[in-house]
């Protein structure tokens, strides 16, 4: 990172950014053009969990290339100035890289869905077999991630 004074190095602070985020921006590549999609997510023990329809561009790309990039951000605020080149942005963010895989086991899918729901609510939920069979659950093993803060 070029601006070391903005780097977030403490794992606990990086995890706080993730836990306070509402959206995971997932970056994928099919070898031609990058593809970024915003998703609901859950985070636990160094893994990110996502759910998806069983078909679509994201699924097609992940079947070809499991390497992903992800981004989270919080506390985003525009900083205005009288001088146009002095405008800026306050934020905290996390960017990382990982390997995606599909969760196939029913119990593991149910656990992952509860982790995702835990990002947005308290409690545990029951999922029907038909609901679980109708979705894909993606598990991202985090390889590396870094945090950055600006103005906050």
C-alpha cells in the first residue's frame, strides 16, 4: 500500500469493517473482462459466504475461475472543498483475494445461510429442503486482505 499511514493492519479492525458492511462487492474474471457484483454476505472464521441463483453469469464465471476479489466499505462520506482538486472521500474499506467453492452438503448450506442471515439479523432460521436445493451457496476462502482508512 502506497500510503502506509492509511493502512489498517489490525485483523480485529479489518473484521469490524466487514461486520459493519451491508454489501460485499465480488470481483470475478472469465479471462476477457472483469465482472463485479454486489451481494448479501456472511463472514465467519476467515470465510465469506454468499448465496445465489443456481444459474447466471456469476455462476458461469465461478465454474471456470474460482479466483475472486472482494471489497467492503463503511463510513463513506464525500469531503467537499472550494478547490476542485481538494475534494476527497472519508471511508474505511477492506479489499482481499480468495478462492471460491460451492457448498453442496445440505447441513453445510444451512449453516452458511445462517451465517449470512447473522450479518443482518439476530437468531437462527430454518430453511426448507426445497429452498436450499433451489439456491447455490458460495464459500470464499480468504487468501489475503488489507484495510484502508481515509479521513475517519
